[in-house]
């Protein structure tokens, strides 16, 4: 199976432990980005996962490529050019202090990309699945047009398309997001979102929502997803359900709409080491479940288990095996030492 993902890969700089940025005298380096995280997950599941992007033509760009290859991601369509590598600073929260992200990505190589940089007819040849997120067109420049061209080619080649809405308020406004993202939806087969994404990007509000107390109105989620499907004719919709009690303790579950039926996963209480990339692990798990032909409840439990485990792993990429995920999905949740 061949999966192609397209987006930006960034350098992440974090103070050690749970220090604040003002306290840091050194930073830990990780690389990541929504679509790259998905590609890395799928590569570890044995899928031929290609990540498409543009990086600077310098040793930093080389480091990014090496990092992707270390995880088994195919880099045939990682091109080099002018610009820099985007950076973001992540200050990990704890207890009632939330995590904080500061972007430093203006002038990145991917944001300076042109349509001719990516020959989508070649890139998507014999592909089974194409994945992107709302973060990529939000970077501006020619990227909205580039994403649009990829979607047209994917549709012409009968390639299944998934989109994680991934709304980022620091990148664009809801109005800007809707203007760009709404026209994409006719090409999307699999939609992945949370309650904020649906409201900000597709104007779908979920009523009776109180994440702080852990009260999730399932009927409201179902109604919202049914409205989405009626509006855009998606084949599959996956919605993550995060209940945020504190920066490091969350409830985690998800729902799936497929074939006119709605499914809810088991719920996990997660004690967070690093939540970055958890949503991407869910997306990767859902894509893998589709490729593997899993039944709806099975693919949902697999995706939720994968994303649950990602909360325990430092860095943006998941480092998981299929066996570990299946074991958790089947109900082994004790975390006992394996000897």
C-alpha cells in the first residue's frame, strides 16, 4: 500500500523537562509536523509512506531528511530550495499551567514553494491514499493552490483522500480557513476533526459541550457529524474527544461515522508526557485501519489506542509497534512491566 502525505516539517525546540522558556539554558531538538507525523506512524506499521515537502538546501534540510528516513519514511519527493526550516518552541505544561507554542516559521522553504515544485501526476502514481491537514494551506503563499492541485490529481486517479482539519488560530482566522478549506471538501473522503475544528473551519457547532467537566453530549456530536456528511458526502468521519482536566491529565476517546452508522471508542484517562502528535497518531491509526480493511469499531479502537499511547512518548513522532497498539486496543491497560 502506498500513502502520500504533504505538509511542513519543522524543528521543535523545548526546554528540558517542564521548565519555562525563560528558565532554559539549553533546548531539546525534535522534528515534526502533522503530515510527517502521520507518515512516520504509517511507516512503522509497514506501509510505504511517502512524505512530500520542501526543505532548505543546507545541512539543516539534510538533517530533516535523515530523520524521516530513520523512521522508514520515503523521501523521494522531499525537494530542496531557498528558505529556512520553520521552528517552533514548545513549553510543556503541567497541572493547571497549559503548554505553550511559539512559532518562528516565516520564510520557511515550504511556504516559498511553487506549483511546479510538485509534479503530482508522478507523486500520486499508484498511490492508495493521500493525506493533508489544514495547517499546510494556512501557511499561505502558493500552498492553497498547491494543495488544490494535489486534490484534483488524487480525485482523477481515484486515490482516497483524508483531511485533518487541524485549525490553528495563530496561522489564520476562521473566515480565512473557511474560504480556503470549504472548496477542498468535495475531494475529501475521510475527514478527521475535533469540536473546535468543526466550528472554526466548517461552521458546525456542537451543543451541550463541557469538556472541562468531562461531560460530552454524544447526541450533539452525532448530530454535528450527520450535518457534515449531509453537507459534504464524506465516506468516513473521525472525531477525537478530549476532556481536559489539567495540562497533564486528560480523558481521551473518539467517535467514528461510517456507512451511516456511529461508533464510540472506549475511553482512556491519560497522564501526559507529550501530547504533540497524538491527533496525528489517531489519523495514522485510522488510515491504517482503512488500508488493512478493519471493521469500523476495530479501526476506531486501533486509532484511539495508538493516539492514547502517543501521549506517553516524548517528541512529535509516535514510536510504536502494531503489536503494542493491538494489545492496548484489545483491553490490556494496566501498564505493568513486561519482563
